[in-house]
C-alpha cells in the first residue's frame, strides 16, 4: 500500500496530459495562429503536434497509473517505476527536442504548454527514480 502514491501520481499526470493540452494549457492553433504555406494554405504550427503527442502519452500514463493503483502485486511498483521515470524524461524532452514548440518565445505554446510539460515530466522522472531506488532498498532489507 505504501507504493500506491506513485500510481495515483501517474494517474493524475496522465489525466492532466490527456485533457490539458488544447484546454488548460493551449498551443498556438488554439489562439488562431497558423503557419501560412507558399500556396496560401494554412496549417497548424508544430506545437499542435507537441500537444497531440502529449495527449497520447497522457493516455498511456493514465492506464499505467490505473494498473499501479489497482494492482495487488507489490513488485509491480518496483518493476514499473523505471518506466514512469523514463516517460517523465520523454515528456521533458518532448517540447524541447522530440517535437519542439514554436521558436517565438512569446507564443502561447512557450508560455503555457512547454513549462507545464517540463514540470510534469520532472515530477514523474523524480518520483519514478525515487520509488525505484527506495523499493530496491526495501527489497534488499527484506531479503536479509
């Protein structure tokens, strides 16, 4: 029961990333900013893809969090905590390198979406790493 907090945190982060982009923290297209092509067509800026990718990762995190919360197997926390940490790292890298936000620092994606994704990712990275190392130490203490 002590490790369930990681499941609740992962579930909450997953729900935030699933429903937050385009609603709570917006991107440029949500404010009517589009990129004009040479043929005159308008397309969403790349930060729209950042938000869509964050939503997909959010669904995955929510399912993972639900598994951790509902599981009765204690080793599952130790097995999945590195996955939570790696997903946190991916969420941090998402707006920076994977699907970068707009180059203009005054755009909504850089003011709302990017800081939120980095913050959520850092929290998940630290929580997953902390849970992994503390559960490993507890497992070693129980073995002796």
